[in-house]
C-alpha cells in the first residue's frame, strides 16, 4: 500500500535530502487542506490519494470525500518529506473526520529508520479510531501509543484504511502536525488487527472519542 509508493519514490530520487522540519517548530505544519487536490499533491507538494482503491473520491472545502469499497481494499494516504517530529517539537496529529455513527477506521503511521536521504528501512504502525458520531468532528491525537515502536523522528506518511462501514460516504480533512505538547490519555483497550491483504496480523491501539478530542 503506502509502503510501495514511498519505496518507489526513494528509488526514483523523490526522497527529500532535507527534512520538512529541521529546527524547533514555531507553528503547526499543515499537511493537507486539499487546495491542491487537482494537482495530485498535498500542501507540502507530495503525493496523496487512493490509487483507485475507492468507489469514488473527490475534494471539497478543506476535505476529501470518498466511498470505500465493500471488499476492504480501500485506503487514503498522505506522503511528505521526512519529519523529525519529536526533535522538532511536533507533539500530535490533528484532522477532521466524518463517517457513519459508531464506525471505526485504522490510522497508519509510516516511519523510516531515520531521515537520511539514503535510508531504506520503513515501518508501519497503527491506531484505531472508534465510535464516530456520524457528524464531522476533530481528532487530536498525541504522537504516542502507536503499535510496532515507530520512530517519531522520521515520519514520512499517513494512511487511513479498514473502514468498518463501506458503500457510504466518509470525509477526512485539514490534516496537520501540531507544534507543541498535545494532551491525551493512553489507549483504552487493545483490539486484534483486521486481516487484509495490505496489513500483517498485529495488535492495534484503540482510541475513543471524548467529546471532540481523542483521549
């Protein structure tokens, strides 16, 4: 899935020689508000999309609107230059989401071994977002608690997949790395990973909504 695209980018020389954040942050880093959707890139001029995995997909007013397929193969990804989030002071991830009431979705964090231009090691780590309200809401998630021991100082991509309800409309928008510390509790429980062709069997951390904030 996202691994293949990012690795293809490395082979093609697309890997940024410098990171997106080499110094301590002074403001949030906007990854995508979908103003560049028609060019196939996000606000950082790196690729985003679904690789044709959705039944339908389009962008509107700061968000992407899509309908996942029933076969579980659908995903949406964001790629960007390697971010040294921990060193640079980015403490969390924020985005808006709307899905059916009670639905859940997996968030994949893509990290590298380091942010050197010649790095080749890639890793996927996951959290599950549960208990959607059916309305557009904001997820604010600290950069902690992802499974598989990710390197928060070499973040290279995000992907949303394993949508619990298909053939219905979802939205994701205003994807941002937050500068500064972000409060949030530890995962409330652990759930077994869904079995799909794109992901190995693993444990997912589960985050639940508490009002408009993950915690």
